[in-house]
């Protein structure tokens, strides 16, 4: 299929996102009918937006556990990859922040920032646009929510649970509106829901340190409820036509691997942070882990941040979605 025909078909799919069923049927007919084949989508550029779960620093360090070349202090940025590196690899793209083969013109770029909340997405979009207008042969990944949930949780109990959950939902809605803005501009969007912090070591530690009265929900449960509210606002807002946006459920991924099913997914410890308290990300490496830590079977680098095995699992799920979604 020629690039021109593929572009027309992709444009038709975007038009369908705006139309009702009756009008959409006319567009389908105009585009060659439901049986028309569309060539597999392969992005020429990848732009990563989000928080520290998607960050690769300019020197190649990550907010998880860094790996080093055997017998040396040289960073190996391709090992213990963050999830977006899996997505880039499946499409043959290279990050400017991790370019061990010295590719002359890296075609993947990190705009994600440490500590970013959903309100930061507009600024990240603007930074990406400063490098050139969005186009259809591009992919944008968007993964926010971690820091929104933490910020709102820190306001409890000064604010009620209901008020905080309502704000979490509003933040998810606002993020969804920005996701739609990007999707309508041309790029394929790979969107990841906020991770469930109630099931992270942080949730268990908060429950133990701040017990609630009998019959009340625990701190971990409230963290999960905040996550659910944020993700619910996001899900009901995004364009849900199955083409413009590929959705990856980070929260469900974490829930799926909980005991007694953890061993089925290869996890032996989801409760113990691996990084020593004295060597927190981005300075955590394979030489600064707690005794017995196993980066292949333990889940968390810190009480909140994914370790290599969880990043890898998320990356596999996201890469599969990116390949299979009919962008």
C-alpha cells in the first residue's frame, strides 16, 4: 500500500472518532469499506511524556536500579531498561538519552520529568512541539498519576476522602483532555494508567504506621481508591474508538501479580524495596541493593518505584499494545 493511501485511511480513522454511528458508516464506505486493509503502524519518532517511571537522564541513569558493565563502573543504560525502552526497541528506535551504538540521529526522546504531575503534561507537549509539529508517523507515550496520588494522599486526613477522590478524578479528566489533544493532532498515543500505590510497599508501610479505627478502610486501601478515581476520570474522558489511543492498564498489571498469583508471573517478593536507603534513585545500582535482593524476581526498587522486573513486564505489555493496536 502506498504511503498516500495509508495516510488517507489513517485520516479516516481520525474522522470516525468525531462522528456518530450513522455518519461513521458513510465514512467507512468512502474509505473503502470495513474490509480495507491498513498497513501496520511503525512510528518514525517516539516522544515520552510522564514522570520518573518514564525518565532516562541525559547520562543514561534511570529512576529504578541502574546496571553496570561487568567488572567496571561504566553504566549500561540498555540493561534494566525502563518500560519505554521496550516500546522503542520493538520499533527499532533509539533514545538520545541511551545511545550505546552512537546512532547519528536518535529518533526517541524523553520529555518526562521527575516529580511531574498530570498538570505538567501541557508543558511537556509544548517542549515536544518545539522540536517540530506532531505528525501521523509518530508515537507519544503518556504515563502520569504517581505524583498526583501522592500529593492528594498527603492532604489526608485534613481533607476528607470523598473530597480527595473527587479531585483525583478531576485530575484524571484534565489529563484525558490533553491526551485527546495530542491524539487529534496526528501521533499515535500509547497511554498508561496510574500505578496502584496501595499495593506498593509504600501502601503497606502507611497502613502499619497509621492504623485506622476498626471498620475503617486502611491507608493502603485509600491509596488504591485514589488511584481508581484518577484512572476512572482518565478512562471516561479519552477518545475510546480503539484506534487513536492504545490503553495500557498499569494498575491492573500490579493487581494481577499479587499473591497467590505472583509466582505464576515470576515474582517472589513484592513487599521489600531493593535500593539501600543510602542509595536512592537515580543513584541506586546493582551494587547498592539490600542483602538478598534479586532484580529478576523482586518487584520494587523503592517503596513506590518499579524495579527492573516490573518495568520489564510493563514494557512487554505496552510494546504488545503498541504493535497490535490498529493506529
